[in-house]
C-alpha cells in the first residue's frame, strides 16, 4: 500500500530520532524525580533535556532543514514509554518496581537503538 504523507515536516517532527531520544530522557528523569522525592540531579537533567527539546523543535520549524534523521522504532518505543508514564502517574501508591523496571529498560533500549544503524534520512522538502 502506497501512503502519501500530507504534511512532511509534521511527520518528520513526530518521527525524529533526536526528539524521541530527548523525550525518553525527559520521561526517565520524571520517573526518577517521582521515585526519589528529594533528588535534584534528575530534575536538572530533565530540565536540560526539555530545553534541548524546545530548541531543536524551534530549529526544525523556524530554520526548516531540508532533511533530518528519523527512527521509527525509537518513535514507537518513546510513545509507549510516555503512555506508561501517564498510567503510572495516575496510580496513587505504585510500588517502586513500577518505576525501576521501565527506567532500566529505557537505558537498554536507548543503547541498542542508538548504536544500531536503523536510521533513515527523511527528506522534508523535495
């Protein structure tokens, strides 16, 4: 099936390797802040990752590069991790293992995905 993308820049925004990796770092930082209430380092790391996310998004929409690197697997896993984080935050008395297991899995997944060559260069403007 041949599907046509209506808005190529928006599709590149959602599938961007950099933005999805930063989103995973933000979610892991938020989980660590919730797990350890007084830990300042995850809050600083999450804030820096959020600022980088905002800066890269602004660059993508204002500078309008012709092509960027996308990774569909990382995009899917980042979405699942965000959904998992939303569910865990809604639970009042979640056990600490609800936080530790996805953090460890995220680190392993980030290492595997960012080392393997499954990226593609997505041409935005043709």
